C-alpha cells in the first residue's frame, strides 16, 4: 500500500526541506503552503519536483481546511502521515507602526488555520483508527539588535502553535492515532532536521504517542 503523506506549512526553507525529504521516500505526496504575504517579493509556491501534488488552502477558512483534507484523500487515496510545519515569516515593527492589515494576516494565516486543519485531520484519523500527526516547529529565539524593532509575528505565531502542540500531545494517549511533536534549536540545519523528523516518524509506535522529539546540536541523537 502506498504511503500517503500530506505536508502543510509556511512557505519556508524548513517546509521545503521536509518536502525534499518526502521526495526520497514516496512516489507522490501532497503539499499545501501558506505564502508569505508580508514579503514584497512573492516566491513561487509551485513544487520543485514532479512528485508534489499541490493543493489549495486558505488557512482562515474552516471550509477550506475540510476541502484540503478531502482533496488530499482523493489524490493520495488515503492520508497516513500529516506533517504540519509552522515556520512563520518575520515582521519587525513597533506597536504604533503595525498596520491593521498585518494583524489580520497574522491571525488569519498563522493562527486560525492550524486549529481548523488539525480538527479536520484528526477527525479523519479517528474515523480510520490510525494515522500519524506530526507537528513541527523551530524553537529558536530570533533576537534583535540594538535599535532594531522586535519581530511581532514569528514569536506570536510560534507560541500559539507550540501551545496547540502541547495540548494535542497531552491528549494523544486516548486517541487511536499517533501524535508527535518535533522541535529544533539548530538554526540553518533544515535538511538534517527534516531527515530526523522522517526517521522518527518511521519508528513511531503506539508507545510514542504524545512524545516531543527535540533536535539540536546536543540532543539530536536521543
């Protein structure tokens, strides 16, 4: 049986590294990316390979979340692994200069969407009685330099996703599917982190439910 992998996340180097690792493991996978609407230069969200099935996703819409999961099931026949990658863009601004539109984008694209998508994916896994939900995020402080405005987007989006992950991990033991978290403290090592994620997903068992796997210079062998 072909393994069905759905990857959803921010259009980022981390998410692309996870996709690149998927290419080495399956003939096809599905991908839905959140574009960086804060960037003046919009990157092409299309696939970098012919194994990717690109799916549309409007993160702010619960209907879109349901449509995304249904489309992934139809194209892949089933979803075995859903890998959600939260690696939000940076927007540096003082509170007084932050546009209202930026607040809307942050909430709609980088907060609400994860809750809607998790609701739909877990419903499918619960109905099937199996599946793996992997929640991936960098655990890195972007920091600031003197006279530089703080990043008001990344930490807020990551804090929300981290809290969602912790809640799902705590509730994982009573579910028929497996939920696992993956964080990294090693900036700029996305390819190795992506390999680490898939290696651990391949080895997951029912005893792995609710575990947070940490990748970093001193702990990635654990």
